[in-house]
């Protein structure tokens, strides 16, 4: 069984391996396998990826992400919405007509209904990569298509 110090070193090593993708100057605190991340990130995607890097380690029980965003050149809400709609539109696995996007002070709320869980997850992942986003609230519902709409003809 790993000690908290072992886990802390493992998390720090994992963050160092992902240096270009994660927040810099992260303080890692570990208490009985529960990790607290503190520091500053210049993008939401780096904040989220820092948390994911820590969660990849099997000895980590949970992660509390207290990383603060300091975004330079903050985009307007309209620009964020326009950019996100564009990336969702260009993504072939999501029907953009099924997704609603609201942006308020850089906080993105996704809503609507999709057929598969991967589409819900993909919409959030796409949002994470948009410059200027501070957080993503994914309220998209998953509702499988009815069998008659999902029926395929098999040809002999």
C-alpha cells in the first residue's frame, strides 16, 4: 500500500510527464489517498487535464481540483458560443441541432438530448478546448432512439 508521500510523488511525476497539457506550479496535497490540487491554470482545458492526470493513478481515491483560472485575453461570451458551435458542427458524431449552448461570463451550459452517452461526453470535451471557457456544465440528456427509428435494413 502506498503512503501519501508516495502518492504525492506519483502525482507530481504524472503532471511533469504531461507538462504541456496541465497547469503549471501545481501544489499537490494528499491525505489518505485523497488528492487536492492547488495552483493556477491559463485555460480550462489545462485545469481539467491536471485533474485527469491525477485520476489516472490507481492509488488516488479522489481529486479535489482547487486550481484557479487566470485567462489572459478573455473572449466574449458570443465568441465562445460561436467557436463552440463551430467545433460541434464540424464534429461528425454529434448533431448540432440537438445541442443548446448558453454562455454567461465564460461559463458554458450544454443542454439538449442526444442518443448516446459518448455524444454527451464528446460535447463536453469539445467545449473544454475552447479558449476563454471557465467551466462547463453538461446538462445534456441521453435518450436512446426508438427501435423503429433505429431499424436497419439488411440486404442479402
